[in-house]
DNA sequence: GTACATTAATTGAGCTTGCAAGTATTGCTT
DNA sequence: AAGCAATACTTGCAAGCTCAATTAATGTAC
C-alpha cells in the first residue's frame, strides 16, 4: 500500500484524523450553539474575539483574519449580528475606510451564556479520540 | 479571565489552534488541487476512498460517512464527478435502494496525479505549526 | 400477504461562503 | 496638488452545504 519510507510520518493519516475530529467538533458546536443560543459557529467566534478584547471592539479586517473568513463573509456576518443587536458597526475616525465592530450589552450577555456551552462541548468532544495529547 | 482550574488543559486554545491549522490546510488544498487538477477537496476525498478500496467501489452511504458529508451533499458530488466521467453509479443487486459508486479509468488516473499534489501540500503545510506531535 | 416502519438515495429550498468587481478613502510620487 | 496605486469594506453572483420532504425498496408484524 504505502509507498512512503517508514521514517516519514503518515501525514495523510494525520490529516484524515484531523478532519474527523474537526467535523465532529463543528457538528456538535453547530447543533448546541444553534439550539441553545441561536448562534452559528462563526457568529460565536466573532463574539468571542470581541469579548476577549479589552475595548470590546475590533477592526473588521483583523476580525476576518482571526476567524478565518473572507472579508465578504465577515461583512455579511456582521450584518446579521448587527441586525439582531449583538454588535454595532462604528466608523473609525483615524481611517474612514475602516470600521470598528463592537459588542453591545446584549452581545456581551449572549456571549457569556454561549461561552459556557462552547467550553462544555469542546471539553466533551475535542479530546474524544485517540492520538491527541489530552493532558493531565 | 479564565475560571477553569489550572489542571485542565486549555481546550479552547487547542481548538483555536486546530481551526487555524485546518483552515490553512484547506485553503492550500483547495487552491492547488483546483488549479492543478480541477478538483475540490471533497472531490479528491471521494476519489481517494474509491482508490483505496480493492474493488474501487463503495456504497454511497458509507462514502458519505467516510468523507463527513451529508447524504444529499454526496449525492450531488457524485453527480458532478459522474458528469466529468471520473466515477460511475452502479445499481447494487442485493439491495436495490442503494448504489455503488465506482472509479473509472479516467478517475484512477486523475486520482494518481492529484494524490501527489495532495501529499505534497500536506507535508508542507500540515506540520507547519507548533504543538502537534509531528513525529520523529 | 397487507400494512407500516425503516433505510437509501434524490430533490427542493435556504444559507453561508469565496471570488471578483465596485466604491470610498488613504498615501505616495511627481 | 493632481494623478494613481494600494487598502478597507460592500455587493453581485455562483458554488457547495445542510435540513426537510420525497421516492423507492426492504423488512417486520399481524
């Protein structure tokens, strides 16, 4: 089967395992964040970045990079979050091309609730396969 | 900030790192498999499962589970691959609800070409971050 | 052997995403 | 300061995905 020298790590096997774990975590997060809080994964990630920040605000482009989305996807995601009142767009006076995205009070509460679910899901399903340094 | 006991592994940090790695690998694979072979990631995964199999054929449902897609996504994916002649649908006589998906000659060649790119990309970008047991 | 639940695949509808093009602003070069 | 490339965001559009409903075949209970 394998043509690769035995000294090479099985990079394809590692990738398949990572895909499996990633899919399992995403599907669990999507379901639980969705059912319990009405959030998608990307929604949560954005709220989470904003909540991490002392000022609770980020430049749109930095946010996009941080959550691994294209600028266009992030723009529409912010639309949706703003429409439900969880974030606000805010012009930035230094550079009037850019915008700040900032967490509202509602967004802060929503994030606090969802973060508990998020951690619980991760703790349950992330280490649930062999091969990962599950610690302790 | 963190409310968790210090003995717990940083599951959120591990998840963020995994998302970053996953995104990097997917974007590199998407670009290179697309540019060089006209395949998307899911396309390649399906061809890869078929090529692995001694009979070069799989039941559609097993394929869906193996590549972490819904039945409907797989059905349409097989449509696309069949339309370009890389796989064929084949009724299975035991259970006439099901179908076999089987790799054509063209599909076999396409897979062999693409697999080289696939391994090269994985070897380049998968271990390219710290924290993974990248092996000796 | 007829009715009913279950399973396999397909189809319809809606959503999220990325790419490419468009708009507005900034900054560099002359 | 005028022109032009680069940057930040938004919008049009097409691709791919999931969920729910549908169609077809199987198996089970009576």
